[in-house]
């Protein structure tokens, strides 16, 4: 049998460190150590109120990354889905693909027939042809006018030389004495000079006329060129409208709907409404749409790891990341839409399939405690309160706390309720030096914590 001193030494403290770096002091109370089973008087006495009768682990708040998982149902959707409508009214001449057919970009899905547009295009092409011919004529007239300018300038040169000749003749005759030449010769020379001067003015006028004709011809040519541009633009407009008679695939994809038959009369939808002739879906890449509850939306962002489980494929899982989110919360459903892009090289994933997505987010908590250190009390009518037991002067004191997110193992603690010396209560930040009971269910308010 152990002596009393041995029983007194049964109270010991063991200091250990948890794997997450939280310092924990384990107090082992060896009350009753050394008692024997045949000592009924001692075994019948229960532990006194307010004393510890079991192991109490003490922890301190530590900074920690809390990993949050959001598990929500979702659905698969084609990465792109394009309804094909008619741009112009016409009759369906033929259709080339049906539902389930794979198509390549620019493949012709169906062809329409619009006879009045065909005739109009022929008229526009004829107008373009006439405009080009008119331009050629105008260009030739410009060349003719330029040649006439050169010819007129040559006439001016001849008239100038003739005028100079007769001027010299008249000057020579004037210097001679009257005995040599009679007055009649002088008068004839003067008349020739006047005629040469008139011819010079006429030649200069012809140059001006030719220059004006050139400007006029150039203006006609510019108009003819503009007429060609207008005619070609008008022709191209009609040609573009005729191009809409060939309904083409916008990208590589699969036909999911067909609402067209031969000789159907189709026309553009009014007011943005109407039945599409075809629906093409791009399925080499699929979108997973997940509605994330508002309370979890802060931890779900672009790049967050995600696992997608497809029930129709025997529960096969695909690992990827969140590609984008709607950012805004839907006011009716109170959810955030998160999208995950999944490659679909073998076309096994189909639009509309039901999936379950698990999205993992990370939150860097300023201070965190084990989830067992925080207890929640209350109900939906009275509200909920979170509290932990802070060791003060050797006793466990129940203290209200404000908490953040939790991953089930750890919970972020934001502030604790404290009371000043004057009795005024207020919220204050955690410092990391607080000693807190790790398992709040193992103690009661005011219970002794041995060794403290």
C-alpha cells in the first residue's frame, strides 16, 4: 500500500505539443490513486463539486489556414449553345444534318431559297458593270482633254512666232525711207501683224478651253468612280443577304435540336422570340454549374480546387478547379453560381447530367481553436451563442466568443467577451496567450483546473 506522501504525489502535470503546433498542458488528476477495491468507505465518496475528475487539455489560439469544403449538387451544360435562326425570309430548299450529328465550323446545316434576292443580285451586278464602263469612258475623255491642251499649247507657240515675225517686219519697214518702199507695203505688213496677234489670242483661248474640258472630264471620271463604289456596295449588300440563305455551324459541335423541313417557309424571329431552326452545342469542353449557398460564397473563388462526381458514369470523379463565378448573389435563391470547366475528349459528358461537386476553399484565420473547444448553445427562436472555457486563476470560466468559419476540426475565433474591473462588458480581440480548455464538454463553468 502506498503511503500518504506517495498518494499526494499522484497529482502531476505533463506538458506536450500537439501536431498542429498548439501548446497543450495535460493535467492528470490521480484522485484516489492508491485506493484498493476492498476499501468501500473510500470508494463510496464521489468527487467534490468544483474539482476536476478527468484529464483536461489546455490549448492556446494559433494562426491557422482553415480548409472549407462546399458540397452541392450541380448539372452539366455545354460550354457553348447557339440557336440558329433565319436572317431573311425564304423557303427551305434542303437540310443537311439531324440531331446527334457532329458538325465542323462553317458546315452548311440548311439552305434557303429566296428567288427575288437572286434576281436583285443580277440587277446589281449589271449596274456595277455599267458603272465600270462609264468610268472607262470618263477616263478616255480625260486623256482626250489632256491631249487637246497640248495641241492648243502648240498652236499658241506657232501664233507667238508668227506674231514676232510680223512685228520684226513692221519695225524694219518703218526704219526704211519712203523712197525704197511704198506706203502700201507698210500697210500690208501692219495688217499681217494684227492678224498674227489675233491668232495668238485665239490659240491662248483654245488652251483655256482645253483646260476647262480636262477639269470637267476629271470630275466626270471621279463621279463614275464613286458610282462604281456605290454600285459595288449595293451589290455586296444583296450578296450578303443571299449568304444568309446558307445556315452554317458557328463552331465544331453537335446538333441537339432540329426544327426544319423541306419547303418550310421561315423568317426572322420577331421581338427576339421564336423557334430556332437548329441548336448547336459545343461539347469538347463542358461547364459544371454549382449553386453555392450565400454563407459559403466568400470561400469559393476562381482557382479553388474542385471534385465533380457524375452519377450517370458510375460515380466517376473528375478533379479540376473553379473557372469562374457569377460574383453576385442571386437575390431569390441566395446562391452564388460557380462554374467548373471539364474537358470532354471522349464525349461521355452530356448536357443535363446530374453531378455532385465538392469545392474546397482556404481561409487564413488570425486565431483558431480546435472545434471541440467551442460549444454552441441556443435555438432558432432565441438565437445561438458560442462560448469556450478560458482558464483564469485556476478555474474554467465560460466566455462568449465570436467565431468565423470552421472545417470541422478547427474554428476561427474573432473576439471574446470580457469584463473590466468596473463590471463593464465588451468585446476584445484574442491575443494568442489565452489558455483555453480544449474539450469544452469535459468541464463546467467555475470548475477547478489543477495546477492553475
